[in-house]
C-alpha cells in the first residue's frame, strides 16, 4: 500500500491516508525538509529518498509539505502530490490559505477540514494508490459516444441558452462521461483544465453532500463555491450542480423507446464567477434539461449511447484509447483501469504479468492501451492497434468531442 | 481518524546537555527513569494525548539535542511551535546561565513575530539531588523567570517524578491559549472573488 501524508510547513499533521504514528512522522518529515531548506548551502529542496524497499517523494508547496511512500516497484503517478495539493487549494483558495499561515505559522489546518473533505481526500488517495481512476491516470476526460449530428444539436442548444454570467458548462453522465462542454470565454488564455475537473468530479462523487443512500440526489440543485487551482487559484467559481434522472418510464413512453440501463442519470454543471447568479444559471439548467429530455433523438442518444465496435479479437481483455490532442478517452465497459504505463521516451511498451500482458503504443495522435491474454503473440499487437487506429480515425467525430 | 478534531500542539524542549530533557519526557510519557545517560542525537519526537478542560489535545513534543555536535538537524524545525520549554539543572550553574541564550536562539530561529507574548516555560530539574549540590536557589530562578516576562517556573525531578505532570499541564494550557487566540475570517468565499474584468483574469491590455 502507498501512504500519502500532508503536513503544514511547521510539522503539524493535516492528513494521512494511513494515520499510524502520524504525529511522529509529521515531525520527522518537517525536520528533514526544513534541514534541507534552511541548513544546506546553497539551499536545496529534497525531492525523494530511495531505499531497498520504498520510495519517498516530497513536494514542498508552502505552506504545505506533501509526501508519498510507495513500494519501490509500484507504478507511481508522478502527479499524485500535486493532485492532493490542488484539492486543498480548491477548498479554500490560495490567498486565503496564505493569509492564515502568514499570520499563524503554527495553524492547525485540520480545523478547516470537514468530514466530507476527509472522505474526498481518502477517495483521492485510494484512487492514486490503486491507479484506478482513469482521469488521473490518463489526464484526460472520458466521453460518451454520440452521433456527431446529434451532439452538435446538443451543443448549439447549450450555446443558445448561455448568458454572459455563465463561464463554463458541462453535460456529463453521472459517472462523468462527457456529452457536451461549453466554454463561454473569449480569452483563450483561460481554460478548463483536466486536473481542475478531476478534482470537481472527485468532490461530487466522494463526498456525501450530493447523495442520499449512496444515490445522487436529483430533486435538489446544489450551489457550490470551488476554487479551480489551474484555472485561477486566487478565488472561487460558483458552481451549479444538478443531477437528472433518466430512468423514468414516462420518458420511455413519451419517446416510445425501450428500457435500457445504460445511462441512468445526467449531470449538469454550470459555473459562474458571481455568487449571486444562481437563479440565472438555474434557469439555463431548467431549459437545458427540457431540451435534452423532450427531444426524442437527443434523449435516445444519451439514454442509449452508441456502442463502440472495435475490430478486436477476443484475446483483448480490455482497452483504453486516448485522443492525445483532445485529451479525451474511451474505454471498454469491463475496464478495471490497470496501472498506466509510462511511455517515457518510447512509443511501445509491453509488460508481462502472471496471466495477462499490458501493451501500450502511440500511433498518430492516439495512445492505445490494451490488456491481453498472455497467450496472444506479440507480433499481433501492432496490427491490432493499427486497425483500432483506423476505427478511431473514421469514427473520431462520434467518439470524441471536437 | 485518529488526530482528527483534536488540537495538535507543537512543543519544543530546549536546554544544555545532560540537564534531563529526555529523562523528563520518559518520566512524563512512559513513567520510567534511567540513571544512564544516552545523548539525544538530532531530536526525538513524542506524541502525548491529554484532556484539558474537556478539550482533547495531542502534544507533539520535540526533545532536542543539548550537545552541539548532535544538533545535526539544524534549528529550522523550531518554526511553527506553540510553546517552548527551557530546562536547566539546579546543580549546574552554566545550564542556568545559558537559559537566556536558548530562549533568544529559539525566538530567532522560530521566526517569532511577537516575542513578548510567546509562551515559554522554565523547568529547573534534578531537585532530588542533595541540598549541598544545589547551586541555583528557587529565588534566583524565580527572579530570572520574572525578568523574562513572568514565565511559569517549575522545579522537577525526573528521577522521583516530582512536579512533571503539573509542569506539562501548564505547558499544554499555555500552548492551547496561544492556539485559541487565532482569528481567521470564516467566510473564505468572500476573500477574493474572481472578477472577469480583472487583470489576473483577462490578459487583454486595453
Ligand atoms: N538525580 C537525577 N538525575 C537525573 C534527573 N534527570 C536526569 N538525570 C540524569 O541526568 C543525565 C542526563 O539526562 P538526559 O535526560 O539524558 O539529559 P538530556 O538533557 O536529554 O541530554 P542531551 O540529550 O544530551 O541534551 C542522565 O544520567 C540522567 O539519569 C533527575 O531528575 N535527577
Ligand atoms: Mg536528551
């Protein structure tokens, strides 16, 4: 198991995935880090410590020190610590945190963490230690395959409803497969970043604020202030969060389509820089929902999304395909999202495990990740990948959002 | 989660070598005493849970090295302390005279902005030793404590477990008081709002 520890620069524990001995570990970590920061000349920052069994990674983002301790052979996501740091910033924004610690270096930050924040941190660490969150692993968003003509219809409807106070908007399924995205800014320097969205998705999925009996609440509209650190770490965006139930027999009757459990809920996310624009955004959301639910083609395209018919033999256990220019991916329904392979400088990687192989290759602007039966000859892997590539190129406009 | 919702207090113990810092900690936390001297190298870190007026606290105690050659960790870790305990040996004049420089060094290295209000506590240890050996009287120590800003003063014996719990209860109270005066604006969302027309948002030079 991997441990993640967050402490303040003064050595006070803030969070630990594994809490054992945390008071003592925090003190040791601070001594080591402050020794390098203040007592070496020229001053150095410590990045990592390695011994025969484990690898310790340090990140010093004042006023926080973050570390991970992992077994030496573990596929470690190099962004882990910055993901955790970004989460802390997303709660309170950078200036607020700096203000507190400038005034009180001995501040005990656990006072500002609610139980639901701890749940989210646990869930992020859980994902990172098992490498089982594809958004973290591939730094890209999953899409819901939809016929591109219908998707353009959704997009233009979304656009037509937008007002100047709406900065960003997303329509996704409740498991965060992207249907449509709206960026309402002229200035292209400011953009929605995957890492910001991954934090927002984690906050939604792991805290209990949006759920009742572990089901997302559809009859309430949430208004959440959140700082998106990559977008702007200085302040908050106000975010409307609305879940919409699709599994309702009335829609099936209305559109005379059959019940199918592919997509059960929609999620509408609308963001504004202004605290008081809730009513305005709520109106957009209501109109948007109407146009998604009451148009047969649109409803059906979301309720029964396109199935991906990759030309692959049955020896392929699962796949993930990332479009590297759009930072979007699709994956097989049965994906357990095994550890991401790190390309470093190569374009092809094969790793052998006891009863399967992992294969990854870069082809054009795609990365193809396959989990395959050990018996599959390696000579077949590149031809299979090339036929996957051809499929993706010819279906690109349905699979990915342009 | 352990440690959650408990106030954590960082306490640093300073003083010359062999005054009994480690012995005080061992007696306070484990109820043990050893005649044998083993120099502390770098620092030892000890957790101690306490309840003060129905408040759950955890003290993170830093038992430091008195010998200069073992101060290998540097002194930067003083930063962010809630309380500092200065220890001397009542039979060792030099250790008493050095208290002021331990205090000054702490104030500098810990980067304390308001030195007059930072909680220090003075402990004179080894009062079990025979009267003839004692070189610093209670009166003399009291006078120093007063001159440094009415610091709480305790006389202890790590060997015979005299006055240690009392001293550390006051340490905890002082640290807690320091913690409780912190004020911060609860409505963090009002701290900075992103303004769409703002410079840091819009790179347009108009
Ligand atoms: N008689 C008596 N001896 C004590 C007392 N406290 C400590 N000693 C003895 O004094 C010696 C030094 O004690 P330590 O606790 O190791 O001293 P220290 O301040 O931690 O020393 P450094 O780690 O070098 O800074 C040991 O031999 C102890 O047994 C006490 O209260 N009474
Ligand atoms: Mg010692």
